C-alpha cells in the first residue's frame, strides 16, 4: 500500500541547533516533493520544492534533500529559532500535479 | 489581501443539515483544490478543478459531497445530510498549474466544521 511517513512525535530542540525532519514514502514515484509549514488553526504555507532529479535544495536557513533510491526526504532548519515552532508537512506529487500529504511533524524550538 | 479566502471560518451545524462553504482563490490561478484535515493528520485530497472543470474526485468524497466552480473563479463545497464524521477543517488551495510545471499550492485559512 502507499504510505507517507513522518515522525508523529514532536521534535524538541534548543534554539540555535539544527532541526532535521524526515519524510519516508513507499509505493510512490513522485516527480517532486514539497515541504509546507502549518501553524495551529491556519492553512499550510509552501516552503520548498525539490524535483526527482535534484539531490538538494536550499533557501535561507532551510535545506531539503531527496533520495529517490531510499525514498526519503530530509528537511533541515539551521540556527533554529522559537519562531520556527510549527508543524511541518511533506507532500508528494502523485500525477496531474495532485499532492498527497504526510501527517506532519511538530517542531518545538525552546529558547 | 490577495491570498486565498474561505467563508465561513467556522460552522457549527446539527447532524442531518446541509452546509455550503465558499473558496475564493488567487485571481490568476486556474487550479483549485479542496482538502479535508482532521486533528493530527495532514490534509487529505478531496477534489480539484482546472478552470471550471472538475478533473478528479477522491473516494473520500461520498455522494453527499458536491463541489462546483462556475466560471472558473470561486468554488463551493456542499455537504448534504451532515454526519458527525464530517467534522473537520476544510481547506481550499489554488495554484497556477501548467503542463510540465510544478505546483506550489496556496492555501486558505480553512473552514472548521463541527457537526453536533
């Protein structure tokens, strides 16, 4: 069966450290993968997209990697800040530009 | 504000009643999506439109659910004979879809439905 797995447990880190979130998937062959941020009571906000032929993508303090052999994406936030506390969702493109989302991982950055 | 808007933001209804939600996408976006999200889960795809054409519907979308996008602008999602299991956040998103292009989706704030 098709699955997208993200850590269901919250990730707690200290301000200034690097947060690393994982997205694993099975039985999908996405052309690209996206990461979104979601704050409580709000809709998701797009952060980064990485294509299947790209290994790594960066944007400011954010970095995404995509390993289509391992079927895994890693999402890194360097120099984390309390304002980075949110739920982070990965989403796979599954054809006709339709997205399937993971369950999300909640990140808590403490000062 | 030129983002995606949804109305109402909150809706409380009794089981068996019909409800209708509205989504206004970003004006130049030709694609519009509806998702449902329950607590602790990611958004689940319900349906999407390219302009006024409804191109795909999820198996989650029972015959009590119907969506329209007349004239390819705003969209409505109607749920008939609501059930308690319909309680969720209903999210709308829009994008500037193009052949071969990627698909950054812009989400609205959602409509939270509570069925008593």
